[in-house]
C-alpha cells in the first residue's frame, strides 16, 4: 500500500523587530518595576562609574593557584583571583528595576545567592583582582541595559510606524497577487 505525502503548508511567519524589547518589557512587568523605577534606573545608569559601587567593601576577594600554561609560576604563585559578593549586600546599592536581571546573571551561583567572579588572565594578583571588579561592573551595566531599555525618540517611533505601514502594504499587495493568480486559474478551466 502506497502512502501519499502532501507537502506541509507553510504559512508566513511574522517577524517583529522589537521581540527582545517586548521580552524585556514583559520581564520587567513580572518583576514589578514601573515607569518611575525605570526612569530612576536610567538616571542611575547614566551617572554610574566604577567607583560608585562599593564592591571592595561588600565583596570578599581570595587568591588561589591558577591553572593552564605558565610554567613553574603556576605552581608557585597564587595569582588567580576570585571575587565573592553576596546578593543581599549588593542589591541595596542598585535600583530595584535591575534586581531581576542581576539575579539572572551568569555570575550568580544558583543555590547560594552569591555572585562569584574569577580571573586568571594575568600572572599578577593585582591585575586579576582588577579584572574581577571590572567584570562585575560590566555585568551590572549589561543587566541595566537589558532591564531598562532606552526610551524611543519621536523620530524612532515614527520610523517604526512607517516600517509597519510599509510591511502591511506589502502583505496586502502579496495577498492580492496570490488571489489574482488563483482567480486566473479558475477562468482558464471555463474554456
């Protein structure tokens, strides 16, 4: 017995350009942040610099032996830096709109609630410690940019409206062409 397999019908997929922004808006709505919190977080991020966060006072840094190439230096010197910052100590210094993104950071240990950042790029302890602080600062800034998207200007919103209008016109034109093609096929059978 032969089975006939018809090709699956493919429907056009609507691709939105703002999908990540929509996801961020939904996650911020779930986190309970409102417009006022986002505005405060934007102003905080604009004035943020590396010394604004008291990471050295709330974090604990330790040194251990590094792994990888480096010869005898690896076996003798504790150059790898590990920075541990409890979330409970960091979050009071950060706006509430950023808390959810910081908790989802890749540096957060899931069960302990501690941010752990390691660096063993250099042979010097001091450079590795600086690298840890910089990585944590960069993670906080990145979380801020994900949690609090910039406001769209009037020009950007008008541009998006124009793109949506052009996309809708293209879609309608395509539907009309498809309809005309099918109706012309029906007429041919009448001959």
